[in-house]
């Protein structure tokens, strides 16, 4: 069941829908075709200092993305749906920070109806936070622990 989330006061980025995810709660799904290496969307929300991000990191649902080690973006406040992009150990998208903008790109062709996922690698979550992506190469946790 896809929805435009009007009851959430959310203006979604073009080509995206929020729907129930088999990975975790709700996810971000493609409604358009995104060819390999093409931009999917920019992560939007409230720009906050990293100190505030650390303070907010104790919420149950964490929707904060680091920009540059000084600033972060809280997608739960003014986001465009990209904050629903779930983690997967076998993602179909990747993230790049370009001049202070956090942007998602297709790691391979993404077709309408597919859930968009990225490998979070390092997050504000504790290293013990379990991963539920069900990928064949799932490492069992969201954070990629260096040297493991």
C-alpha cells in the first residue's frame, strides 16, 4: 500500500513513495525508474549542529544524517521522504555529500516498486543495533565495525 502521506504533512521528493517495508516499519520506494548512477533525491530536513544531533540520537526512530562532522540534517523535521530510506547490507543506492548537500544515487537500475536502500555503515546507533535486511551477505548489525 503506497501513500502520499498527506496526513504527515510531507512533500515527497519526485519519484518516491512511502509504504510498509519488509525491512523495518516504513520504507522509501521508487515510483519512477532510476537508472544506474542517476540522482534519486537529496536528503532534506532541519540542519542542526552535530552536538544537537547527538542529543537527539536517543530517540526511538533516528532520522538524522551527518553532513560534514560539524552539521547534520534531521529528516524527521521538514524532510522529503528520503528519511524513510532503510539500511541494507546489499543496497541499491549510495550516498554522497556534495558541497554540504547529502544526495542519494542509484547503485544499479532501480525500477518502480523497489524499496530504495543504502548501507548506513556508520550511524549514531549503538554498534549492537541489529540489521533486519535479510540480505544473503547481511552482517547482522547496521554499523559496519571497522576491522571486522
